[in-house]
């Protein structure tokens, strides 16, 4: 764990200067400099601005020592954005990290004294371990371990169990309460789970969920460690609090102790990760745990046009999902809805629209195609490739666990041992990449090449070698921070959370697809509610133009949002 020295000198901005950049609701957040505070922040209401200015203002008036602040975010990208904003506000010593990153630093730091022996290897991918676990459980004939989707489903189930603190022996009893039922037989998952945990122990390896479990246990059981960490971090901010899992809350409790200096920020209408063990219960019961908490609502939307916001509000009203927003932007176009006879026609229509936008000068990075599932994006990828349109896929699957990315990086590691005579490291990287730049899924390798070009142009990147490139990649693996490119984004609705684009194409808004209805998940009210929240998240990613398409029977959510007349 890094021990950060106390900030020397005063923040570079005065308190009144910090407050001047905020609207009335955001200013109320900033003025609530001591916890407990609960901020309910709708999509695009400037929550990051509000909470970073709160930290900066508290530091400016001496209420909070910024070097003792721990700001927790959901993604490495969000943590980086928060650090950048805090530096610009004169408080560079604030620790802004994901929960996993903060826990990992502490676990590694205290491991020699608490656990002893060598520190376990942190797994970058579960796939090799799961493949071996399937074999050890004698299920290779029952489970198609070579299928990426199957491996992802197994990993998701085990991750859900671990963050929900469900041991292998209890999995079968607990899975019946799961909102999203597994597509693989639960008894097979239970057997693989047992074998997986045994294999990790044998290989002295841990996964990302173990990091949270071990750090929580360490803080709970080791008084000296707990007191040292609690002295280091006295003030807490937790973003995306509606998506906290039980094990993350357990860790936050250990960090906080009996103190009350915590500010949580969330939006019940954007709870979309129940399948991964996230739950809004901690946000919804915050005032029960802290009766004296200040509750502040951010309801002015700065992202989307009034027309997009109006449709999103109509959807919110359908089931009282969350607070409605007031758009502050200029008026634009009403969201469009287009029906197609089948998927092929829908893809052709979207490709035609995007080609026209790019021809008219729209920057590709301002366009996104959002879908409910990864499989929906496959056809779109083929069409983008055939038309030569630049794109990158974002999904909930960890970028660095993709087979093509892992194979490519393996080749780079081998090449870094014996540099090619006379060639620059970037030329070597391009040469290694050539065999991978064919077929449907080339976006991952292209993104790594783009990262290489950026690093080569960066004066601060040294040494400029393949090994230096690999060090940068390893840092990104630890942070789950994949490289990006200035191209059209293809993403699942889950992966789009927290992002925004000028123009969004939300595809497959059909009954049976969105909401997704399968034999395993059923059509319970809870399932439909989560699907509705997903649709809301998709709508509110758009800043200027929202284009929704369907084939066959239109989604009920189109009627609920007022975009199609009720039948």
C-alpha cells in the first residue's frame, strides 16, 4: 500500500472559485463537506463534477485532508477522469481508484507480514484455469470448453457467487434465488467451481474476486493493519453506488469502520449489473444505516437534448424507476424509430445511415451502435468490415482476456527477447500484428497498434522498446484499462454504461431481444425491470441524435417511452 504524504501548501483555487463552476444542486453537494451524504444523480447530471468539486472545496476550506481521501469508482477509465479533474482543481494527492485497485495495493503491501510466503500471482484471465477445472471435474464431454460464450457464462457464474459471498458448497442452494438463471446446468457449475478453487490454491494464484475477499478478511482480522489503513484513509467517496456488490460493501465497511465520512453517488434507474452480483440495496437503504445523512438530488441533465430526455422520462414514469430529469440543452430532433423485416435489413439500414454521417463529416468516435447482446454485434462487425468502416468493440468481457489479444501479446513477449536487427520497436509490433489483422475480429489488435503509435509519439514514454510497450500493457491489464481508437464504437448496453456519444444507434429493440426473453431467464417482473433499466441506459448515452431500430415485433419499451403509439 502506498503511504501518501500530506499535501504541502494550500489548494491552488479558493473555495468561492470552486463553487462558481456549479449549478445550485451541485453546489449543495460541494457544501456538504462532511458525511454521511447520499447523492441521487440522474444520467448526465454532472455527478463527477459535483463530487470532485466537493473534495476540492473541502480541501480548500480545511475540512478535509485530500491526502486522506479515497475516491472509489466503478472503472479504471472513471478513476483516471476523476484524478485528472482533481489535479486541475489543485488536489493532486487524492487517491482515486477502482475498488479492486485500492484493495490490490493494500493486499500486496501487507501480504508478507499478514500471510507470509510469496505473493500469489494475480490471474489476468480465468479461461486457462476454467478449462483445466472442467477437465478435473470430468465434464469435458458435457461442457463445450472451447466456446468463448460458454467460458464467459461459467466465469460470470463463479464471479457472481464469489462477490455474493457464496461458497462452492452453497452454490446450488443459492442459485435458485438468482435473477438471471445460468444457461449451464447448476450442478455442473458447482463442480467446476470446486475444481477451480482447488486449482488456484495449487498454483498459488488468485483472481480479482479473491482480492476483495482476502483484503476484507485481512482488515477484519488484523487490528494493526486495519488501524493503519483507517488512519491512511479517513474520507470516502463511492461512485456508481447502485452497482456495489455485497463483497465490495463488506470491504467499504472495513475501510470506513465506525466513522461516517462517506459520500455515495448513484442512480437506481441505472442498476443493470444484477447478473454480476451488483445490487441497489445498499444505495436504497443508505439512510437506514445513516439516519442523519444528507440526501441531495441532481436532476438537471447536461448530456441529452430535451427530446431525448423527454422520452427517457416517459420510460422512468412507467415503473417509477427513478427521478425525472430537466434538460438544459438546446432542442434537437425527436428520437427516430425504424422497423425492419429482419436482421439483415436492419444492419443494412444502419450501415447506410452511418456511411452517410461519415461522408457528411461526422467524426467516427462520435457514433455508437449499441445492442443488448454480444451476438447481435457480430453481424454488424461483418458489415462494417465489408464496407471498410472503422470500428472498435467494447463489451463486458475483459479486453485482455480475448483469445486474439492474448495470442498476439504472447507473440510480442517472445519477440521482445530477441529484437530484430535494424528495425524499430514499432515496426516489429506492426510485423507481429499482420497475421492477426484478418477475419472478423480485428479491432482488438488494431487498438493495440494504435496504442503503440501513441506511445511512440509520447516523449514521456521510455524506453521505446517492445518491453516498454509490454510494461504499459501490463499496467493496463491490472487496471482493466483497454486501449481505444478514434473510430465508431460497437458496444453492448452493459458496456456502454458511463459513456456518451453525439449519435447513438440502439439496435434490436424488439420483443424477445430487448427485453431479452429466454427459457432460462423467464419474464418475471424483476427481469423486465432490469431490461427496462438497460433500455434507459441506452437511450441516455445519446447527446444529440438517438436512432432506435427493431425487426419483427417492436419492444414494449418503445411504447412506454412514447416513441411508438400504443396498440
